[in-house]
């Protein structure tokens, strides 16, 4: 499976999600009645491929996959299946938010939260009611700084049994990483009760805090 160092070294050459015209899988429904109507399970099983010194991420079969990719959907909060280990990736960020949750059963769920036109499809409160614990938030709003509207944000989270590493990058219109926008680590995530906000660069480690509190990246 790809690690964060490999992602950082490959993505400046190229970083592309290639869906091959396949449709996302998942029930496309709420797994818990506490979640809002606009929350939608929608993801691809995915694998990474190295090509010409760059990185491609493509759909994979349910029986042979390294991770999951969460597509953007207008006016929705799309989220992945929960995983114990592997990668969770999502792209196309130009104002939206990426979040990671512990689903309450020691698995990680990734979300792509729509934000635009004065709307934000936040689900933090409802997720907490459903028993999910917020682990990480990265806000892309204002970080593209691109009047041509060709650049976008891409996030790669590597989930391991005890640690989650997350990197957010800005991609050029040609699909090359030109800047690291956030790099964070969540240690002991199964026991983490915080809500770490991305935004710093440089291997940030979040520290566990008391339930109900939220830890800024430090």
C-alpha cells in the first residue's frame, strides 16, 4: 500500500483519479437514521498505480483493493465505507471540507462535505448522535487562490492500526501537486476524542484531549 512519503514524491509529477466511467458503490443511503438527508454513502474501491514517475488512482474490485476514493457530489456530504486500514482519498476540493471519523467501532470513515453558495452540508452534530467521533477536519475554502478555476485540492489519508497520516495538496490544472497545504498525524486514533483541524505543514501530531473538546493542530 502507498505511504505518505510515496504520495508526496509521486504527486508533483502527476496525481490523477481515473474513474474509467464506473459508478461509485455503496448503499448511497444513511447507515444511521441520525444522519441528515443530504448525507450519502458514495465511494469507489480503489488502488494506486505508479506510471511515468507519477501517481494514478483507479477503481478496484471489492475483493482486491487498497483503499477507497470519495467522489464530490453537489449539495451532498458524501462518505466512504468504514475501513480498519488502507487509504482514504478525495479530490476536486475548491471550497469543500474533508473530514475523518471513528465510526464508533474502531473503523475510519472519510467524508467530502459540500460547501458553496452559502451552503455547508455539515454533519458533525448528527454524526456524534450516531456515535461517530470526529478525528480530523481540513477546510479547502480560500486555499486554491486561483482565478482561472483550474486548480483543486486533493487529500490522501493513510489509515494504520494506531496512526492516521493525512496530506492535502493543491493540484494544478494538469494534475500535478504544486504545494502541500496540510500535513497532519493523528496518533492513537482509536482513543482520540478530539477533532483535529488541518492547516499546518510539517508533520503535525495531534494530541488526545478530553471528550467534547477540540484540538487545534500544534
